[in-house]
C-alpha cells in the first residue's frame, strides 16, 4: 500500500434485494449467493472502522437500501460519525414519514433513480410500475430540504430523450443530475446488444448534456458520464483499485469495487472476521491490483498509467477472461477488437433486438 | 471558472448539499457534497467559515484581512475568484 492510498468513501451495499428488476443492474448476476448477513451492529462497526481509516463519504446503497428496516438506525450511526451520507435509492418502498425520520436521523442527501422521462418506458426498463412513486419521492426530498440527485442510467432505449430528462430534472428542481451511461458489466453485459447506443445517438446526447450543463451552471450540477465503449481510453475505475473506495456487500465481503467478487482467484475478506483496517492495509486481494507492478504492456510503459490505472479489472476479466489484462476499452489494448466489434454492431438499429433480460434472483 | 466577479454586497452561503468539516487525516478542512469533496487550503477554509448568508463579501474580506494580517486589496481578487468558482459549481449560494 502506498501512502497515496486513502479511503474516502465507504459504499455500503446493505442488501441486494430490490423491488425493481432493471436490465442493467450493477449487482452481480449471482446475487442470490450473497444474502443479507450483517446485523445492525455489524454495519455500525464497519462504519466506525471506515471512519477511523479516514472515510468521509458513506453511500447507503444496494439493491434497495430502504428494504433494511434498520436504515434509520444506520443513518443515525453514520451521522454520529460525521459522515456525509448519501441514500442511493429507487424510491420504493417509501412513505413520506419514513423519509422525515431518515432526515431527522441525519441523512445528508438522497439520490433517486428514474429509468426514463416517459412513465411507461421507465416502468418497462425497471420491470415494474414505479415511475409515479419515484417522482413523488423526489418531490418529498425537495419539500424536506434534503439535497436531491436524480440519476438516470443512459442507453440506446432512452438516450434520445435526454432533453426531456433534463427538463424533468429542472421541473423537479433537483440539485444534481447524474446522466450515467450504462457500464456494460453484470446484467448490463447480458443485455449489451439491446442497450449499447450508436455513435450518432451518443454525439447528439453529449451536445444536449453539454448545453444543459452550461445553461444550468450554479443551479443544477449536470454530470454526463461517457460510456467507455466510445471513449477510446478506459475509465479510472474506482479512482484506482483499493485507492479511494471500499465496498461492503450484504454478506460482509470487503471489496475494492462493485463486482470484484466476480473475479476468480481473489480471496476477499469478510468484515465479520477481520477489521476494515487489516483488510485495507494487508489483504492480498486489495494488494492484487494496487500500484503498477501487476500491469502488463501496453499499460506498464503508458504515460496514462497513473491517470486511468489500466481501467476496469472486472471489464478486463469479463471480456478477455484475464483480470490482469489491459481494459479492452482502451484503444491500445490488443483485445480492443472486442469493444470495436460491439460498437460496430450498435450502428445498425434495424438489426438490434430490443428485448431485455431482467434481473432475477436465480440460483 | 467564470470571468464575472461577484458583487461585494453579495452574502454567500454554503449550499444545503454541502458539509464543511475537518479531515482528521490531513488536518485540513474539506467541503463535502454528493460523491465528492474539495480539500481546502487555509484561506479557502477561512472564507467558507464566513459564508453564513449574513455577511457581505466586503465584510468577509475585511475580516480575513484581520485574520491573516494581510492587505484587503491583495486578498480581494483571490476571494472573489474563489467565491465565484464555488457559486458556478453550485456549492455556494449567493443571496443578493
């Protein structure tokens, strides 16, 4: 571990259960193998250990964190540790009184996702009737003076409505609008051909997002996350492996990212057995892709190796079969053809099946 | 960063989405907001501690000149540009 590795953000995936079935869910496809195993006391201990390590931000996420009945208690615990706590939610199931309780417990901010600006489309992608409730929750958040982020995952089937999405965000008076293109991993990778947008769609959307960002400056923070399939250089995934983030799964695994437990050959520690400090400093799995020693060429001698850290380990593994390969999203990767072929296929809308495979608790 | 400079009559206030706190690891102040944080130098932290929506920028600059035993004329452009930058990013709100 280098002295530059400093935990800033703990991502607490409180449960993988969720009332929605989004076809691009970032939870692992074997999510049923990771049931809720941590008690309230376990989570509160993890929060305290993360704060001790230096974490300032806490994302309460899932699955759907509202399904944890002890969420109020967890928020209060986070608040006592002076965390900036962000509830990342679908908005279901929630009543206004519970949101009031969460605010009273010290919640710092709320992120609500919608799947589209059009109710029927949003419900179709989410795999259930939910849009009306989501807007209601967004309004409650604002009424209660909590900061609101609206998150919309973008893809071929909603990207053309980005102007409508921005307009909706303005009507809801959100503080922050996160327009995040799908990351093609887990469920999204299974649905990639139905979700990956064309270059033309993306170019048009990017212009609209750019104009909105400028126009709404000082009012709404607009973020547009480009899909790495179109960026030619990989993402600085998690700002580097084991560098800024630590994620804890519902069953207690401490991971450097959302899908690290899908990588073979890495033994991740459980927070019920080791302290976060030990895990952060000494676990072999956290050490595996820290720094540059693991890097292959072309990363090893690349002048961007300290910028993007070779990209995403999970994408490398799920596309090439080798977690230590250069992320194929990089134009310099010998396996970049895997990306450019998928991209080429996305340019012919007439040939693309739009049917989706929904998230389910299989196996 | 915007070219426009804020008026000295402006009363800046931290946006509700922010939280200003000391980072115990670096002993520096950090301005937290969703998913991010802005590590502040001592001047930046001192400016933000005055941004309570009550004090005008003119008053804040005068107070900082005393705190830092500096010249208000020298401090002014630095403070104005810092404040405008944070207004543009929605981290400070500006009551007129």
